[in-house]
């Protein structure tokens, strides 16, 4: 589906649905999309680029905290220890 959408759109095409770092890298490498956006995955992993670079385990997003009041679920996910 993505290659047809990218071709029809004609511009930079960013996909963002349920990709893992591995599956995202594969569709970018195949030229199906130009980039991948990681919405919920990024919320749960504020250090996502570093986690991907280190092939580190990812935190699971807690959907029960989405769109709530306050910082819970947005600023309290653990980061990698440096």
C-alpha cells in the first residue's frame, strides 16, 4: 500500500503506523517510504534514537495514560542508564 501512496502523493512520504525499528528500517531501505514516525513508541521511549542505535529494549507505551491530566505517561518513562 505505501509504495502506491508514495507514488500518488509525489512528495516526501512519512509512514507512522505500528512500525518497529526493524520494520521501519526495512521499508525505508526498500524505498517504500522516505521516513518513519514513531508516535506512541517515542512517547514511551524519550531516548528512542539512542535505544535504536544500541539495539536496546523498548519501553511499552501505557495507553491508559494517554490524553490524561498531568505528566503521567508522558514524562515518567525510564531512560537508558548512562
